[in-house]
C-alpha cells in the first residue's frame, strides 16, 4: 500500500546533503576567518571589555613653608561612576545622582543610559556627598575615593602657590613650576570582571602601587605672609585701591618670605571669581579672561613704572661710575629744562640748593636728571645690564614679565632724564626688589625664589634647589653708600613714615602715574629694608590706584613700617639701643 | 498494512538492523551538550538563582525524559504514527493557539505553556507534527507530486501552523517552512520548478524585508554590529569566537559567558563552545552534526517505503537547518534570529522532541534494507 522510495528521491536526498555539506563548509571557513585571522582583533576587544584598569591616583607632594606649615596638601574626594550593566533601576539612579551631585537631569541621564562598561558621572565630589550616595546602596553606582588638592589657608598666597586641575596637574604658580617633583606616579589595578563589573575572585589582579609625589619646602613664611596680607588688605580697604602688592624677601640670598597681591582668590575654588560680578551673559572666553585676570600675580606678571624708587638705581650707577659724591651740590628751581621740555620736580617751588644726600632724601627730580646726564646713556645702559635690570629675575614662578625699556639708540636727553627718576619704562615689582637687593647687599645679584628643598614623603632630603648668584654688581663701597643714603631717606627724608624706633631702616618712596597718563591714577610705593647696616629683610609695597592721598611716603611707607614692626622681631632682628643723632 | 509487516519479518530472518552509530552520535552530542551547558550556564544560574547547576538540573531532567522517549519511540513501529499524524497536527495547532492566549511571556515573546512546574514549548512539538503529517501526506499522493499545484496544496496544509507559530516565533516558522520545502523537494522528481520557487522566495523575502523598516535595520546591524546597540549580542558572540583561537581557552575558562554574551546557554552557546574549545573543538562539533546528518541520510536512502524515507529526510532537514542557521547566526554570517543549536542549547522541550525524533529515526533504521 505504501509507495516505495524512487531513485529520484534518493538523488534529491543526496542533493540536500550536498547543500548541507557546502553550507557547513562555508561556516567552517567563516570560523577559520574569525578564529585564526581575526582572532587577535576580537581577543583584544574582548580583553578591553573584561579588564578594568583602575587608576590609583598618587598623592601629590605637599608644599610646606619655612616654619613647617603645610600650605598645600591633599584631601579625600570621591569619583562617582555608573556601570551600565549593573544598573537595575535607572530612574532612581538618575534621580539620586541629580539630587546629590546637583547636576542637570539630562547630563546624568546621558551618562546612565550610555551603554559602556563604566561611565564617570562626576569627579571631585566631597567625601560626605560620596558617603551619602553610598548609603542609598544603588546597584551599578560606584564611588571611588580619590585625592584632591587642598589648601588649608584658602586664599593665602594664592597667586604664589597656584592650584591644580582635575588631572592633578599644576595650572598656575608653584604648582606648575614644581609639577614634576610634586606629581607622583599613578598606580593601576588591572582586574578581570564579569559583565556586571564584579571582579572575578580568582583571576588575580595586577597591581602597580602609586608613588607619592615629593614635598616642596619653600622660603615663604606663613606668618610673614599673613602679616603682609593683613597690611595689604588694610591698605586696600583704606585707600580703596585696585590692588596692593607686597613683597618681602631676604636681600642676601633671594629667598622670598612673602608675596601678597590682594585681592587674592580662594585656591580651593579657583574657578569662581573673587568679585561679586554678574557673569551671566558673558561668553566662555570673557569668563576665562576674567579668571586669568584674577589669577595674575601682579608682582611678577605685570610691569609698572617704578618712579622714584628707581632713583636708588640711578644713584648707584652714578656712584659706581664715580660721577657724584655725597657732598656734591645741586640746585632745584622746581624744574629742569631738557632740550625743549620743562620737567618738573614734585615740589613746585623747588628744593633750592641741596647736596646729593639731600637730593635723595627729598627725592628731587632735577638732582637725578643731573646725575643721569653725568652717567650718560651708554654707561647708564651698561649699568642696567650689569645690575641685571634688563633680563628677567629668574624667579621660580611662571609668566614673569620682562622689562620694557627703550632701545639704547632711542634714548635722547629727554628719555635719559625721565629714566633717571624712574619713568618712561616698565619693570616688575620683583625686578625692582631684586635689583635693589643686589645694590644694598654688597653687590651680589641674587635670584629671587620660593623653592628651597625637595624632600620625600618621610622628610628625607632629596634635593637642595640651587640658584644663580652674580657677584660684583656694584662695589662694596657703592653698596655701603647706598645703604647709608636710603637709611637717611627713612631717618629724615621722604620715607620717615617707615621709621620704627630702635631699628635702622633704609628705604625709598615713589609716587608714579599709571599708564596711560592723564587718568589721574597713581601708583604709590615704598621699598624698605632692615637693618640698614646689614640688610636681612627687604620689603616693597605697591598700592595701585589709591583714592585720596596718594604719596608713597604717606601711604606706602606706613604699610612697610607696619609689616616690619611685626616681622623684624619675628625674624629675630633685635632692636638696637636708640642713639639719638637727630640733635646734631 | 501487510507490506511493512512482511518486510519486517523478512528482515528478522537475519540480524535486525539498527543504526547504532546514529545512537552513539546522538548520545555523544547529548553528553557534550550537558557538559558545555553546565560550563556556560553556571554563571547565569549563580547570578539569577544562586545555583550554579540550576540550568543543568532542568536540562538533565528533560534529557533523561527525552532518552526514555527515544528508547520507547525506537521500539514503536513508525507506521503506527501515520494514523496519528493528522491528529498530532491538529493538536499542535490547538497548542500553538493556546499559547497565544495562555502562554508565558519571556523576553517579549509568548512561547511557553505552563502546567504546574513544567513548562512546554508547543512550537517544538509542531516541528515533529509537521514532519509526520507531511511524510504521511506526501507518501499518499506522491504520484501527484509532479504538479506545481499539488506541491502548493501540500504547502497550504502547513500554512496554519506556520502562521500560528510565526506570530511569536518567526525563526521556528522558518524552520518548519524549510522542513516542508525539503520534503516537497525530495518528493518531487523535478528540479527547475524549485529553482523558480527559490527565485520567487528571494523576491518575496526582499519585499518582506523592505516593508518594515525594522527588518532593514536588522540587516544594517548584521553588516556593522559595532555601530548599533542591538548588535551587542552579535558582537559579544564574535568576541567569544575570536577569543577562542585555535585551541580555545579551555573548559570552564570562558570570560564571555560571564554575562557578556546575554543568556549564553541559549542561542549563542556555540560561541562559548568556540571560546572554550577553539577552532578545533568547533570543527569537531560541526563534524559530529555532519555525521548525524549523514547517518540520517543513510537511513533515508535505504529505507524502502516512502513514508519512512520522508520521516528520515524531515528529521535530517530539521537538524540540518537548525545547525546551519544557528552557526550562521552566531558567526554573524546571516542576520540575527533566535535559533537554538540542537542537543546543546538550553531548552527542555527542544531536547525532549529532538530525542523523540531520534527515536523515530532509529525505528526507521530498523526497517532499512541494505542491498
């Protein structure tokens, strides 16, 4: 009843089998391609998928001041990430992260819903916030603890210390210059994980331990910086100035004790402007410009016309050339005619007849025009070079501004006259402080600096930082004379307001107009040092755009006096017995 | 009914033929399947049910039941099924309809009927039902099979089940269609009609694909799985295969099974076979399947009556289509569609009916005459 199988049925079965054989052969070919020729490619992709390389951030080295105070250190912060495959309840995760991290919902949603092995949501989250998120016990949310740079004193020396970016790299200040010492080596943990990101227990992890960065010991002293900052803030407020810069340094070796530029900014929040300015409506570029402005260290990054404080340098050049002696007499009718210009002295009626010493004490412009002419353009320029005025100081902070000076061939009589009393060119406050240091310290050009030593975590000395010194900038005699002259300025001349009873203090005042002229904005400054016979500390105070009285001798000298009266005892400089020679 | 009995008696005079090599191959595949299944599913079992052997236990139970069925079916004269073929087919239609209404949904498809702790996939039963039905129908009207119209009528018979299964499970519908096409092809003496039909099928497929944009998207994912989120499964399978290299990472050492290949114990299990046993292992598995198909071919070629031949061809087609499509999907040779690998992929109903089919084939082998 049942029909039999025919030959054509059998043939067709063989055809079917043949098709099957060919298909399987093709698939084997495909497997060979995947497993032999493309094996490496897929293996690599698969390894990337399985391996979790977790970076262990190295602790950045501390910055420690001259008294052992830690000015920059690290604090534990958290990095919040999401592991896509582990998230069970994305909506709750998004809600919680939005709330705790204060991020807009679409930002968080994008991260949470991205199909990647691990996605970072936010870094540098405060530890308390991280702990709070951890308490929700959300699946798929990872909280990794990490280090963040922390500045215990907030804005203190902000423009000197600088800060770091989220990648632990210095952005401004000492953090940039000493980055290579401060930065440690990040470690890594290489683990295998399953798709949920759970580490596989017996896979064994490769671990490279992080190496902590080294500590930087600096000459800046917390207490001196704090005194100087208080004095600067007082002046800033009283005189309604734009900013006030104060530099305190050791004129013998160039160590900087304090570098204040108020208003400072909060190093723990460096991307927020320190003014209440409304930045809405500003472009990113404009905002960045404002930040850059806020971060400027005016003592180093900006130049100004030094004005009368520069007379110290003119005097030193003239003394060095031997074209003036202390008892030379000059006469000041209140102006000098130079070529076709009438250059006024600040005292309208003139100082009349005066000696060179009196000329300095009076800060008399005609006297300095005269001695500038005696030195002559060529030699003046030569002395600038010798004093180091035309090159940068080499201070260990980034972005030092260069001196802006006339070319020697462009200096005519008028330019020579104005240079003599510190106008028509620009230098940085740091340059002025350094040059005056070299003139009063016996003639050694020092390199101003903050960095002193590099030590490892345990405090073992790794490196003592060396700085260039150049002897013979001026002769010992010239140096001694200059100290005497500047002491006279404070004792009896224009710098009397810097006088502290019991101390021998040298100094020079200055009042210069800001550029461009005619805006009636002034820069009032004073440079002082103590003790006058053996200078151990030099301070310069610069008040930009003070309101009301703007004479350096009146408003800047008291600032230095205030600082000196605080720090001289602190530095162990003893008061001398008061020898009253005013009666003579 | 007289002729098969006489044939049987004739054979009994000598040694009763029985395809032991087919049985050994099947047992080999079943054991290998369980071993691989344990390795592949241990992680998922641990994660979802806190029991590494969760899937193995269920599969082991189904396999034991399947082996019992295989033995029983191999002892029952396959001609007895001919009378039950229509009934079985109607039952499969009822069950496939029932699943549409009472089925358990899993991963978005209703494919399971639950009865207490036991769940059952009617589409697996439908395959066997279709093989038996078509073997019966074709062997009755084989003389008319030369006409295109008759071939069409035969296909029409299975359209209800293809439609029913296809609503939830396109892949199985394709397999059923494939089996039907093979059976009709073998039954017909013509060749050219099939070439025409093949061309028609390709054209139909092209229209089918372009009507719905998501089907075209499937094609795009197939070309560049890296660029699509839905290419994830395919890509993970490729990672697993590529990681295997020549000799594999060794049994139990697959990384991709740790949740990277989603539900690695199901459709994508071959990728884990590749990862753990390498190209060599993969080729051995393919060879085992080829041997299985070869044994079924031998049975189909040597059984004298057309009904038995059609059963053997149907089973051969079933195994063949599933193996080829599964490996093609896993290797991203064709676009992704859910097809399990016979005997190896996890699935109780599947292994139960596969083993029953093997029992059927073994019984057919008892009626073989070697000339």
